């Protein structure tokens, strides 16, 4: 009898816990765990705030592309340093290994499952690489496929086998929310259906009629290897061959900022970094975090100021030296005395003191890509809340539409470009030995 009563009580408890609230009160969906955003590695928290964006000194070059404007920026995380060669190399190695594993999967090596499968052994759709499957380098088929990853024999220097970097193409997808917002969805309430009325464009500028949400999912393929020849291409009559041959891959330069990366490559890296983090969290039942991305121009300037409003440089004050006479950043001081700040070219990240937000090299070392498209009067028409101006340029667009804002100045710039308000631009598909980048991630919640 006691057992019957016990099981009856258990059944009543289970039924009550699984069903809707019986109080009639609004209590929310049961079982939702509170989310505490994991603090990202080597990123600084930038609190929300308002500041005066724009010139803190005279317009020395009379470019007239800035104006003073009070704006508000939401909280976000920002990389404490520029992305280094070693961190970017992790992205390159991922692309290399994923291409190799995809080739092995398509070859169908007996006894090996390089694609994830279900309990019955069927390959999952869409296909997902199985990174746990071991690779047997003694297998002749594996050796043949690995050989395809190298430069062909006639292109090898001194017979050395090297990865053909032309094959390192990253295929990825992203959602174009701006196009989605422009195309209306007309609801037919009587039929219980609806349809989109408009067209969308892919990155090649090809338009198509929107029939469903897939039209806003943009596919892109980007070669991820840095342009090492930019060191020679950008400086005529200058010996930069040593930088070309070792700067990216040699371990001595692991902690130096990656350069020779275009704006397009930097965006692809940001998408990969987001997937890399969120895949890790999903396996542990943790909700996704916001996407890693390039900072907007406003976010970059706000973070660079470090809470010191109306100052010329990230460290405050109008001077580029400290009280001991030492330079406070890596740039082109005096009359071209590159070495006077301690480095001829780029320096190790974090070689100088950080600003008040714990961010290093927000002035000098290398300039940095932002997500913002360059327009000389964008301060006039952008909003005062999280201002931003973006444009996804297409191949047929004129070059003026492919300009992206770069900030911070570099090792080859004079002090003017180190000012927190100085604007410059470069073309999104160009690569330079003095432009790198860092990521930001929007903060979830209010802090």
C-alpha cells in the first residue's frame, strides 16, 4: 500500500512539473538557465558610454573628413593586441587541415570516417568533418592525397615540399541582415502563407528574386594566406626581401602583428573565429556568444581614447614622448629616424604601455582595419547611437566604393596618423605590410 501511495505522489509531481503553470500567473518558460557570458581570452571589456568623436587638434593636412560629434557606444570586448602571426596561423592551419580531411573523406578510404555519421553509419547532412578520426600517414592513398597539397614539382625551390598556399581557400556563409531588412515579407493571413517582394544581391552583384530566407545567406570563398609579397610591392627601391621570406612563418615573429591581410581576409577570419568558439560552447550545452567581428570606426576611436575624452593620443596629452624622453609608440619619429622608437619595422605586440582600457598599440605599430566603409562626410549622416556606415562592395563597383576605414597609424607613419581621431582608408581587397586588425565582440547584457 505504501509503495502505491509513493508512486502516485511521484506521478503527481512529474505531471505538475511538466505541465503549464496552474497559478494563472506569467512565470516564463521553465527550465531556462541563467546565462553568464564567458570572459574571452586576452580581450578587454570596454564599458558602454558617450564621448565626443572627432578631432582633438587642428586638421593639419586639411583633409576635412572629420567633425566633432557626441555619440554613444554599447559595451563590447576588444582584443588587447592586434592579431598576431601565430594566432592568424591557427586559422591558416585549420583551413589547410580541413581541406586535407575533406579530400580524404571524398576519397573514401576504407575503415575511416572523415565525415560525421549517425548510429547506423550514414553520413550526416550537411556534411561535418570528423576531427577525431586519425590519419594513417603510412597509407599509400593518404600519401597520394597529401602530395596534392604541395606545389607541383616544377614549382618547387631546391626540391623542397611546401604547401601550395593557392589551395588554402576558406568557404563560409554569413547572413546579410541589411538586405533582409529591405525586402518586405507580405503576409497572407487568410491563406496562412506569405511571400517576399523584392530582390537580393550576392557578393558578385548577381541579383535574384527573393523566394525564401536563403536569399540572404551569402556564400563566399576567400584565400586566407597573407600576401607576403606586399613588403616588396609597396616599397619601390627598398630592400624588404628578408621580411617577405620569413615575417609570417618564422617562429621569431610569432608575437608580431600579422600584416598582408586584406579587409576581406580579416572578415573571413572573424567568421571562422566565431564558429570556432560557438562550436566549442555548443558541445558543452552553453548558448552561443555574439559574433567576433571587426570594430566599427566609432568603437575603435572610443576604445582607443580609453576614457580620456578630448585627448590627442591613447595615453593622453599632446606629446609622443614621456617625461624621460622615450617615445610612447612605434611610428616614424622626427625626420625619418625609424629606429629611434626601438623598431625599424613592426614591433612585438604589447611593446609599449597600454591605455586605460588595457589595450596595446592603439597608436602605431600597424594600422588596423575597421568594418566601416569610408565616406568623407559619414559623420554627418550616421546615427549618434552606435554609428556605423557599411557597404558590401561588389566586383563591378567603382574603387571609391571599396574603401574601408583604417585607424591608428603604423610604424611607417608620422605622428599625425597616431592621433585617436585621425582617419585614413584603404581598399578592401588590398594588402599592406603596415595594416593588421583586431576583433571585437558585442557584450551580452548591460554592464
